[in-house]
């Protein structure tokens, strides 16, 4: 939430009404691009790191919401979650000896 408030204050304070109009135009263009992405196949969307559900969720945001910032925020959250999963997963040894005995290198120590 703190990042969102900081982002909003930086983009709104400097430009006032002009900034609001500028943001609306940028969001209109971004929404147009997101609608174009919805035409891609699921394979193509996965290839660029997007999901159809994620795109639809972005399109349902309010008109004055910065969609590109929201997309970046979602990507950072997904990357953080993936790093947590990798860190919590046990390290497995791929050596034939370790597979033969059914234990990982960490369990042997």
C-alpha cells in the first residue's frame, strides 16, 4: 500500500489536472493494448509471463488506475512468491549414488 501511495503522490502532485488527463489517455492506450493481448493464445500469453485471468483483472480496474504499474506490481509479487517456493523446497542431489539409496545429499549429512 505504501508503494501505491508514493506512486500516486509522485504522479498526481506534479501535474494536477494535466497529469490526470495524461494518465487517462495513457490508460486508454494500455487498455487497448491489453485487449489486443487477449487475442493471443494461452501458450503465447504464458510465454510472455501473462495469464488471461490476470489481463481481465487488470481491465476491470478503475479508469484512473495506472495499469502498467499494477502489472509490474503483480509481476514482482509473483516473482517474490516463486523465490519463496524455491527457497523452501529441499535441495535434491542428482548423483546416481544418492538416488540409489533414496536419500538426498542433505539427508545424508
